[in-house]
C-alpha cells in the first residue's frame, strides 16, 4: 500500500439529493503538509463533501483528484478518516477494536497492535486498553475514534469534528499529533465549529455556506492581509491623532485612540506608523501602538451573511 502523501483537490464537486443540492460546485485543495480547516454551520455541506472525497457518497458532478489524477478506492484506503457518525462497537474492548480496524486497513495484526499501543499511550488511554468502549466517557470515546483514524501511517487525514468533546489537554495532544503528520507532508482536512481553534491550528481555511465555498485562504488572507486598524495608547490625551494626514481616527478616548491606516502598501503603512510614533513622542510619549486583528468569527459572519 503506497502511503506517499498527495494533494487532495476537489473540482466542481456537487451532490444532489432529489431537488436538494447539498454541495454546489465546490472547489478547493488540501495541500501536502498543510492543515486545512473546513468551517461552516450545520447543513453547510462539510460532511457531505468529506463523504464524497472518501467514496462513501457518490458524486453527482465534479471530481476528486489525488495528486494529478482521479482518486481511486486504493487511494482512499490510505486516508485516515474520522466520520461524523462514530463507528465504534460499544461492547468490544478498545485494544481489540482498534487492532481489528487497523487490519481492515491492511496492517498485519502485529503491526496494528504496535501502532495502536503507541497511539493509546499518546492519547492517555493505555490504561483503558482492555476496557469496553461503552465504559469510557464521551471524551475518551472520541480519543478512541481518533486513534482509529491514525492507526495506519496515513497518506492524508480527513477528520469530521475531531476535537468535539475533548478537554483542553486532549485538544493539545491531538493538535501535536496532527502537526507531526503535516511535518512529514501529510495533508489534513478537518471540520470544526470551534473557530478560535481553527484559527490557531490551520494553515488554510475553507468556509462553506449553503453548499458553496464562500471564502478560502490563509487566516491572514481571509482577514484582508496586514491589519489596518491599530490601538494607540499615549501618555497624555491622544486627540492629536485626528490631525495626522493619511490615517483616520476611528475613536479617541483620553489617551487611547483607535486608528485606521487605509493602505495596502506595507512600506506606506510602516511610514505612517513611524509618523504616529514620532508625533506621539513630541506630544509627551506613546506607551503602545498595536495592530487590532479581527477574530475569525467576524470574518466568518461577513462572508456567510
């Protein structure tokens, strides 16, 4: 089984259920070595898209590419997949179940056991290896499901809400595991409603609404590039910012001012900030000039409105 990482590209991907178009001509690429966040509300089409990539659902229109060619069933077998519906057997022991799932992916029993034990140790579940799944908390069942997706050495990872139900420590452990995979070139696509987490972890984002891609790119690109809005805190009253050419004072409250620097030129932005600092020094001093980065939730609301 060839587990060499490849880009995953969807072109014009469409899925209809009768008169309902759940996914409507979606285009994006999950690049090698990149963590791509798949963001959208309930019913946006994220899970349907993932299922089409994995061959769980047939494609109405469009295609999925593995590298530069159409994806095959053999390629899909090399992808670590965590579906929305968790497919664990509640009465089966954790270790036995994960070994079985690894064997279904083509591993020998010995290789599957070795891989599973490493993962259970990393996910802090080694002491529960011989417990039935139903005896675990929902968060620990989620960790077992994650282990199932990672048992093989995957050529790619497609994970539907992998962080749901995890405590902060488990989130950090999972994030470290995913970064280990991207560091060796594995493309990772995961969906999540936790926008702050997506913002922290992802190299790229795809925002979906009503079955269509509304925006895609790096977090910086989605925010419109370098921040234009800055917070200034002066030693004395900051009303003098209203007098400076080339920028706009959005709000002034005593020594604190919010200013806009409306330019796409990095050189011009630096020049104007230099003038702000110079004028501030003449006016008694400046304690802070810092960029105001809009939260991803704000970007999301704008593009999906």
